[in-house]
C-alpha cells in the first residue's frame, strides 16, 4: 500500500468526527451515528484506492452505506480491505462521555479477518509483553507476566476493563491479586490501544466486546508493536452458523494478532470525537472553526503520526450538521 493512503484515511476519520461531534451531548445517538456514517462515506469517494468493506455497518439490506462488500475509493490506488466504525460509541457521544472515536483500519486485500458481528474475548498488551501472553491463562498469571515485562510491581499495574456485569468476576480477581483496575463504559478500541502507549499508564486490556472492533484494534496493536489474542464467543446456534457462513470453521479457535490481521502492511486511522484515553475530542473554537485530534499508524514501518488540525466548517459542505 502507498504510504500516502494513511494520510488520506485520516481525512476520512476527521470528517466523520466533525460531523458526529455536532451531536455530542444532545441525547440523539441515531443522528450522531448517521452524521458520522454519511460524512465518512462521502469522503471515501476521493481516496486513491480500490477498497472493499469487510467490516462495516452491516449487510447490504441492513445498512444504506458502508455495508459489507461495498466498494470504496476512486479505484486509482491499491486493492485493500477496509474495516470501519464511523462512530465507536454512539451512546458515548450522545451523552457526552469519554472515548468516542471515528476509526478505520485498512490492509492488503484478504488480510483482515472477516469477523461476524458478535462477541469476542480479547486480551491486549504493549510491546514489552509481546509473545508472552495467552488468552487461556488465568488473569492472575497474566498480571504477573505483564508486571515483570513492564518492570512494575503488581500493585502498580493497571488493568483496563469494560464496566459490565459479565466482567465482574475478572474485576474482583484483579483487585484480589492486588493490581489496579481502570473501568470504562463504552468504546473498547481506544481502551485496548492504550496498553501500547506508555503515556496512558495502562498495562493490560482484557474482556469481552465486539468482534469487528477487535479486528480494527488489532491493526493498531500491530502497528504499535504490541500483542493481542482473541476468541470468538458466539451466544447461540445462529451465531455459530454465521461464523461458518463467513468461512470460520472453528469459532472457538484461538486467534493471534496475525490471524486478525494477516499482513504486516496495515494502516489504522482514528480521530477523537470526545475526550478519551487515546485522543482529545473535537473542540469547537468559535465561529466556524473546529479542532480535531487524530492518530494514524502503519504496521509496515511502525510509524505513528499525531495529527492536530483546524477546520473551517463553512468550507466543508459535505458535513451533515444538526442545523439541517
């Protein structure tokens, strides 16, 4: 993939973030998601690539745009798989909570796991613990391993976990082990990536969340030199059948980072919508001026760029606003 594609994808996540941020704190998650999706889809038309959506807003009959199998880009660039979440955290944005983001992952055609929309068990760590973790290990053993790898006492180790009833046993065991917990509500992409960025103070991510988000997260973790393992967690026979229909013969199979993203040439782009672990949210600076905070990374070179940009909204007619 051409390196210029990374910066083109940031323009797409910026557009989605700017559009959805205009609905921040307004209690309308449907409009926030629709604004992000519409802006993202519009911006994709100008991107130099021959893209196809492998993780998106659903099947063709479920979503009017960014559906699985939809063709994206102007066909002038490389053939790539695209995984999108125009607004990870629709409820987050509607309530003004933290960790709302617009994200895209891209990789060579056929490189991204075609993950069905269901639960996935996940564990993620930074580069110091790469190759040392196993999703099948007890959480107590994983804590010991990561603490040694990060040269920390167990009492100083921070485990980030989504605050859900299904995670209560893990939360209790982490506390009993003596490590710290950091709980979050929604938006596990940013939470998992935080393990790979020393400035966040987060050492270990563990829990059950969305499978599509797991694949998108894996593109970022690979780009940052971290490690991740996962396992699909279908809840019923229909979901097991869905796995088989998507070519996943054994839904209980352990998925390594290289299973989730098979190529070393992957790109991850993300723009903050609300404040979070990873990025600042969109700021409206007065008049028609807005500021975005983004990160874009490429696994092939392990280059990470932070992009802060100012936007004149009256010069972006493609953005859907809440005044329409």
